[in-house]
C-alpha cells in the first residue's frame, strides 16, 4: 500500500465574513480507504467538502493530491484532478435519462466526430451506462428511462458508478444514506465498500454513526469547525464517537440515543433507529386512532340519549 | 421508500409501451396537430383552406411563429423565459428599416447589423439574469417594455412616424434579401401552372409563385435544434441546466454560458422573424411582434416544454406552432368570428399544461 495519501488536507480554514466555518482542519485519505467524516449539523462538514470539491476556495491552508499541492479553480477543475463529489440531493437530475445523467459534464467520453460533425454517441453512451450499472447489480433495462423512476438508493449508486467510471481517485459522498430507508442505505454502503476495493479514497460524510461504523476505516470528527481528531477503527468505540459528535451538549438526547443502541445491540441485529422510530410512530398512530374511535362512540351515545 | 425497491429489475421491465410513448414530450403536440388538421378538413374542407394558396398561407404563419417558438423552447428547457422576443421583433425591424430606407445604407449591411444588435441584446438579457439571480420572467418583462419603448421613441424621434415603408424596392436589388424574403421552386411552380396542375392567374403566372423561405427556415431550424438537443454535448447541458442548475454546475456543466447562449439564440430568432416579416411586407412597424413572446411560449408549452425547465422538445414546439397557425387561419375559413381565436388559445394552453404535468408525473415514476 502506498503511503502517500491520495488527498491530504492541511490546516484548511474557511471564513465567510466574520463566521469561521472551518478552523485549521486537517485530514489525510489513503487509496483504498473509507474515511468517515462525522459531525453534527453546523459542524462544518458541508463547508469542508465544498472546499475539497472546488466550490469554495479555502481562506487558508492547502490541499495536496498525491503529494502535489493544488488550487482548484472550480468544480470542474477538482473533477479533472480526480475528485468526484456525490451530493445528497443534487446528485442526479430526475427528468433526464440515466444515460444523460451518467455522462452529464463528461460528454466528451462519448463524442464522435470533430467540429460540425461532433455528436453525442447515444448508442455507445447507453451501452456504457447499462454495463456500469450492471456491474453494481442494478439492471437498467432501458437506460433512456428518467432517473426519477429510480429509487433514492439507486440514484446515489448511479452517481457513484459515474464517478468511478470517470476515473475518480477520491470519492466524496455527502450524506449518501441519510435520506434513505434501511435496505436502500445498505445497497449504497455495499457499493461504498466496492469503491474501496477498487482502490479509491472515499470520504464518507454522515451523521449516522451506524452507517459510518459499517464501512469506515478511519473516523474524523468535526465539531464547530474544528477536528476533534482522527481515529482508526478499533481504537475507539462507537459510543465515544457519538459522544464526540454531540460535543457533550444536549446530554438528554444523547442518553436517549445510547439507550437505543443498547436495545438494538441486545436484539443482536443492526436494526436502525429509523425502523424503531417508524414502529413507535405506528404504535402512536394506532393509539390515536382508537382514541378517536372511542370519542366518536361516546359522542354518538350522547346524541342518542333521550332528552 | 417503496416496497418494490428491493426488486428493481422486475419493476423496470414492466414499462408499458403506451407510457413510453406518453413520455415523449412532443406526443401531445403531434396528436393535437393531426386533430386540428382533421377538424378543419371536415369543417372547412371545401372553403379553400386546403387549396395550394390556403396551405401555403397557414404554413407560412406557422413557420414564422415556429422560428421563435423553437428558440423559446430551447431556452425554456434550460429553465428560463424570454418575454422580450416580441419587442425584439419590432426593434430588429426598425434597426433594419431606418438605415436602409431613411439613410440609404445597403440592405444587406442593415440585416447584418440587426443580427449583431440581437447578439448584444440577448447577451445583456442573459447577463442580467445570471448576475442578479432574478427570475428571467421579471428581467425579460423589463426588457419587453424597454425595447418596445426604445423602438417607438427612436422611430418617432427620427422619422416622426411609426411605420417605415420603402423596403420593397430595396429587397428586389439586394443579394442577401432573397434568403429571407425569397421563394423556392419558382421555376417548378411556373411550369406546373403552365401545365395546368396548379391554379394560375389570368396572366399565366401561378397563384402561388413558390414556397416561402420562412417555411424552409422553420424546417431547417427544427432539424438543427432537435439535433443539438438530442445529439450534442450542448444539448445535454441545456437539459441539465434546466433540470437542476446546481447539480449541473457541480459536475462541471457551464450553466451560465449555456443560458446566455440561449438568450442570444432567442434574440437572433426574433431578428430572423423580423427580417423575414419586414422584407416580405416591404415595411417595418414599431408595433410588430406584439404578444409574439406569449405565442412562442404557448407553442412551446403545447409542444411539451415544462415551465419549470429540464424537459421539452424542438419538434414539439414546431408542431405547437403548426397548431397555432392552422387554427389562426382555419377559424377565418370556417366563417366563425375570429374573436373566438383567443378563447381557443387559452383553452389549448390550459389543456397542454395539464397534460404535461400529468406526463411529468408519469416520467418520474408516479411521484
């Protein structure tokens, strides 16, 4: 394994006016490693990835790719340096076909001819899209179908497949599982593991410790614009990570979540709090329904009572 | 999330043929055009609407609208509107007519200048929309009034009139004018007239001396626009810019350039419309092109463009324009009072939008 990190972030700071969004953040990602970036809302996760993907220039610090310092002029420049970012809800355009989404911004890969005869080779593009999706176990019968017809997890997978196909060295995933159900999240997580097997450096942003724990090799915790440190798997417990993310504040919430863990662990599965939450909601809805029915009955009796 | 998502392949295989046809954006417009033509063939079949002269007339009306509708559709797919198209038509008309008819500049030079000015106007529209981040609806609504005001003000200031005649004589001598105001197949039509196959006037010249150039422009532009949208890199960028500008920018699509380019395209299309109309009519009028921006948008929407962008077709817009032209002329032939045309127009627009919304829901998986 090479010891030069595929991406090395050194003391990056980012200020927006008087707001210090990032304060001397450092992290290094090796090829074939899933590096989880954890943090609560407002910790600076989004700002960090936007800086890494060329959307914002950093106020201070440097980004080093395979040993060479780089300055990005924009998202396209970052892409050309092999840094592909998959955004949570901005990954795909629902009304466009799978193929067109797949090649969006990278149409040159399937351009035939030159000058006036230059054209988008739709047949080859369809073939490539279908093949690449098949590799990750999604059978797209008709690559011309709109991405909107795919499920949320599948859309994330198209975006990841696209990044891998176009030779990304670093894959930045912005909360790829947070909007997904349990089964879909596991599809995405499996593909994250596949990307690692292909020797990509993966930066996996999440606030779900379960998902991070399932695929992560290293964990960097951000809190209020600073890193609280980077930890290799096995040197830290899941509860400790969660504790750090919350930053010792809002202890009540934390306590409730830890209880959840204990319960889930006791049940031996990796059942997500999402499902537990849904079950609780269902139970509550049922209780409510019964109460309403009883009220109705009572009201009915009231009316039928002779004056 | 849906329960079926665990078995995506099973679900994907079951796309019915009907639905696949339905999600073609131009389907509604093609079906509508066939319906409208059939309707008038039955109602006004014997009235001369489908004579050579009648057909060429309604095609010419459709063609002129089609030229601006195609550009409007491309811009709409990229997620923007250009309401200044109608004013641009009037403006381009006087940019050609004042130097040509009043100052004696060569007509071809005036036409070239008008197209140059269109690039500038389109660029300004685009830049203001991009820089301010305001909705293009508002920005171009402002340019609608500004351009019309400049047109009327400048023309009155310089000539004291609102109409500038005297282009007809210039058209006959100009080398560039025939590609806008000429007709093709004049020899063939003359021959057909002398053979008695088509209606001739008493002096032996055919009633229809040839196919107007506007129809050729319309067809060629439809083909080019469709090719650009479906088979080029820029086409993919246009759909992406309208579908989700932020997502497109994140993967490196030059959204700003695409949008500015399309604002320039609509201004150029308006100028082409103005050039054809002024040269064919032999005059320019400050009020030319009034409300054409709405007609172009209506044709685009009938043609399947979504007002929210990201979806639509140039073929659809062309058929939208055909429906428009057919009905506008057809109502005249049926003897129904033409006042009712606008009622039809509004109804047509409403039906088209409802149909498109339904189609989009189908296209994105019933959400």
